[in-house]
């Protein structure tokens, strides 16, 4: 990581890390916002049945309420990263946080399904501006081992946000505060967002920028044609993935998926031609040529797809098959999140001779844990104490597959490429979650029959086998790198 010292702003590197406390405050602030945004992805899943009964939402409407946030989030992430380069990452983070907080309030006060869908879309747009700045700020405010620790904390937040969303959602819905039903799952963001805004104005007052830097940012622009092509690509991919299972995969869903390939080809061609002319493409080709970046993107896609598919299928099984409450369901995932967080913060301290095997070894652990979970639950039982051991192994494997990959991908990123690299990796993370829910969730639902808990257990077993195959594929990517 010899290049990382150049990626840190002068205002930070001019002070010793032990005496300059501002980077720590920056990290705490942006990770708190990251946690809140992640919480919102998963907290709504637990409240979905209550939303449906109180608002009378159709199946498709409910899917859009749950996934509308994710769709705009995925579509606008790259643009959000570019806005950070134009406005300053601190300013962009605060702007996105303000939109997210206001939209959360609107969601909590929504009078009908249509309003809630619209406000969820706006909420996702705010998150798309806010979240890409997290990695960019880490890149710019931390160097060397401090950056590794910051990225470990970032990985831990990704893990705990998913499990915490299930737990907090279960608590809020079960409590039925003031008879508000599902609304507190959105309103809880409002006081948190306001506190983070007040603190952010003090901690992130705006990055000092020279006239040359400001002129370079303006010259880059937003690449509007590239934005339109990318937005069309992601929309055509994500909407059928989100709604396809619910609507029994109509013809239009397949047309959209095929069209997304064509739009992606158009996007790649446009970006390449723009870069060749000396322009500023939305995703600079040199970012994808950074050593290990493409390989890291593939690994992150796989591990996040496994994570999302695992959470989705397991939640459906234990709530629908075993009849667990939302709170009990969330608590089940605590070992996975806890181990993920611990390993994400400590793997760098492990002996050097193990470092090269961490990523493929992590995927191998995920494969073993997936099979173990499937075997423990396929006959309709609760898995007993061994289930939690398997959950812990799953968390450790995903942490080893994700954290070293992310750190390695960002190690050689230049300061001017921080926004683009962050946007790419965060977008891949989000697309991985969508693909995981769509593929593994669809497999589980398609294998589900009407034979009760045993049928649900058998569907989970087949899904677990598919998760294991995906993990083996991820491990093979690591082995290719070692050669």
C-alpha cells in the first residue's frame, strides 16, 4: 500500500495520526449514516405484512414499497459518487443525508400505497448521494494502517446493518408505538438524521479546494449521456429482478433483462469513446484497469449476493415455515453479524503467511456453512445450537471474502479516482444484493410447496446448495489470482 499516503489530503497528513482526532470523528459520522441507510433496506422487510394489511397494498405494490428504495439507490449511486467530486464529499454527504431524512419523514406520514412508493424512491435517491461519499472520505482522510482499520469498520457496519434492520424492525412493529403500526420503521430515521446533520455541519464543513481542483471538477461534469445509459441499464436490470417473481415472470420482464444487456454495451462504448476523446466519462476506464479492481468487483458481487440471498430465504423460512416473530428472526442472525464485524476489524493482524489464502478460504467456509444450515433445517426442525455455530461460520466466511477484497481493491486508487472507484464498488455491492434476492429468493419460492414446514425446509435446503455453489465460484476467483 505504498501509494496510499498520496491519497490523503494535506490537511490530514500534516498532523500525526495520534494527535489529529478529526478523521476519527469523520469516520464515526459517516459510518453512522451508512448504518442508518443500511438499516432502512432491511427494516422494511419485517414490517411488510403490516404495511400490506394497513394500506391494502397489492403484491406488486408491496414489492415496490420494499424495493423502490433499492432501485433508485442502485441507479443513482455512480452519479452520487460523481457529485461528491463536484461538490466536495462532505457537502454531498450532507445533501444526501438531508434528502434521506426528509423522505423518511414523508414515508412515515404517507396516506397510501402510491405516496409511500414515491417517497421510498426519493429516499433511495438521497441514500445514493450520501453513501458513495463514505468510501471516498475514508480514502481521503486515512492512509496506511489507519485506512485498513477504517475499511474494517466499514465492513463491520455493512454486516451489522442487515441484522440490526431485522431486529429493530421487529421491535418497532411489535411495540406498535402510539398505535402507529408500521410508521415508526421510517420515522425512527428522522431524529437520527437530524442529529447527524447538526454534527455533520461541524465535522464536515466542506473540504478546502484550490482553484485548479475546482476547475478540474467542473470540467469533468456529470456525463449526462453516460448517466442516462447507465440509469437505463440498471433500471432495466433491477425492476424485473425485483418484480419478476411476484408477477410470475411476464414477457416484459425478460424483454427488459435482454434490453439491459444492449444498453450496457451502449454505455461501455460511449464511455470508451468519451475517454479516447479526452473527456470525462462517468466511470473512467482507468478505474476498471486498476490492478485487482475488476476481480474485486466480481468477488464483492458474489459475496453480497450470497449474503442477501441467505438473509432473504432464511427469513422467509423461519417466519413463514417455523412461525418465528420478526424480533426472534432478527436475533437469529446476530452470530453472523457479530463474527463478520470482529473479523472485519482484525483480519489484518493475522499472520502474514495466511493473508493470501483468506479470500478463497472465506468463500470455502461460506460453502461449508451453507450446506450445514441446509442440512440442519431441511426436515423442518429449528437446527438446535449447531445452527448458530453454522451462522457464525457463515459470518466469518463472508467477512474474509469481503473485507480483504475491499481493502485490496482500494489500496492503489489515486485521489482523483476515489469517487469513481467508490461508486463502482458501492454499486456492485447493491447490485449483488438485488441479484441475490432475485436468484436465490426465486429458487426458494419456486421450490416451496404447500406441505408446511417440511416443504419450506426442503426449499431452504435446495437454496442452501445453490448458495454453496456460488461460494465455490467465489473461491475459484481467489485461486485464479493466486496463480
